[in-house]
C-alpha cells in the first residue's frame, strides 16, 4: 500500500537503517520533495545537460568534479580523487554544507541541515543511476521533516508551497513578505514568466495562493 501525501508530509516519520536501493517508496518520495531546490540548477534525467550546474544523473558512476565540460571551482576540484566516485558519505558531507566541503565553491546554496532530509535526498539520488548503488543511511534512526517544517506555517498545503517556492529561492524569503492576494497572484505569474518557475495547474495555483494570502498576506 503506497503512503498518502498526508502520511509523507503532514508530520515527521522515522527511518530505520537501510540500504538505499532497497528504500521504500515513502523515503524516495520524501527525498524528491526535499530535493526540489536542486532542480532549479540541475537536470536529473538520463540525458541531462549542464544548466547552472552539472546534471545529477549517474553520480554513482562519476568521480567528484568530473562532468565533462563543466567548469568546477578549485574548491570542489580539490576533492577529486581518481577512481573515487560520489557515495553516500561524500554526498552527505556536501549536502550538509557545500561551502565547508568545497571552500570557494560557486554553489551558493547553504546546505541541508536536517540529517533525515539528507538521507532522503541521497535515497532519491540513488535512483538516478543506471544501476542504483548500495548507498547506506546513517546507523541512527532519523526523522524526515515535512518540507518547509520549521520555516513555513504548518498547513495541508505547506509541502506544496515549499516545493514550489524552494526551487528558486530560500523559504525564508517567503515568510518575510506581506502581500495582498492580488500581489501574490502577480508574483506567482511573474515567477513563471520571468524567472523560469514551472507553471502550476489551476488547482495547485489556487492552493498556493490561498496559503500565501492566508499566512503571509497584508
């Protein structure tokens, strides 16, 4: 039985130690939600190309800082070791703080501080390989928070808003606003037209708009 959206994102749930290629659908789905911000700069399909950053597909078969044609920073290039590919340990360290893993990196994203979220992202990334690797999670039980938890106001639509907005910017930027419903509507349209955000279907657009106007309105 597949988990419902509410069971995945309405509250934290516990992860037992596991081998990532045996991870259940809930963990991988949570990882995809948590990784929404990654897709703003990286493609994840098998034929992905460089956008702002290199594609993420096939990391298990790729040495660190080794995607052909991409101009890596000296900080990330310093982590390249011939024959050593990305693995769960290096991904966890990088996701925790790109700036600490690779001082001087061009990647401005501050990192994922929640260990459960990192484990979920790594589980999802494992599926983005021709043969999913045996990437293991930490040996400690870790909670995976709902996307946006601790930043946005809890609500049935919080995860949708978090996944929509975090693709382009920090969720902290959302909570700093205080716009009318019409202004939020115009902002969403501007994000699609001018900033490259994927358009929402009518139902999701209204849900996002309702949430933003309710909790971060004038």
